[in-house]
C-alpha cells in the first residue's frame, strides 16, 4: 500500500463526466494531515488554458452538514 505524504495529492481524468459542471479531473490531496477531495476544470483565459480548482473536506459527515435535510412540508405551497 502506498504511503500518503502530507502536502501532496493526485488528479485523474474524469472519464465519467456527463455535464459541463462536473470536473475534468478528480482526485484527493492531503494537507495538514487532513484528507480533501480535489476537483479541477480546464478553462480558457486571456493568456490561454488554465485549471480552476476546488477543494472539499473528505469527511463523511461533510455532505450531511453542508446540505441539511429539509422538512418535506416546507416546500408545499398549500
């Protein structure tokens, strides 16, 4: 098994990309002994192509905290 080094990560081409909003590359990075998901989009700028990056915590609870469940009655207009 490969040892994970701090302050390093990997990106792989996203072969399952279905829409333009999904990242072109996906991977992970370890910073300060914390694991994060890493996403990259290829973009076009004034001076040529570049990669825009996004980082999100690899916590399993992250999505539950970021996207709390709504009460079903909240969306009903009557």
